[in-house]
C-alpha cells in the first residue's frame, strides 16, 4: 500500500493517545468482564472434521464492550451504525 505524503499519522501521537485513552475509559465504564477460554483439540475426527474430546485448561479475563445484548444480528444494520 502506498503512503500518502499528505497524511502523516505518526506526527500526532498526542491525539492518538488521547483517543486511545478515551476508548479504554469507555470500555471500563460500559464494558463487561468476559473470559476467553482457548480450546485444545485432543481427538480430531478427520472424516467429519470435528473434535469429540476437547480440553479447556486456561481462562483469560477480558474487558469487552458489548454493542448489542439483544441477540445475534448477522449483517443487519443497527441504529448505532447509522449515528
């Protein structure tokens, strides 16, 4: 990808840090604590490409911002996308 000489984003690091701080603060205010649990495949069936036995050893705590708690929307456009 070619770089434009008109836009040099690396010179405004103060503004970038401000936006990052605002995003992190909004996640801490409106976010929820979730856990990411990675799956270790133990017995994989090559014919059906499924795992009949999995092991879940670790859990990592994450703070996430949930956009919609009503349910899965798929590719539908919500009101927040239009604002």
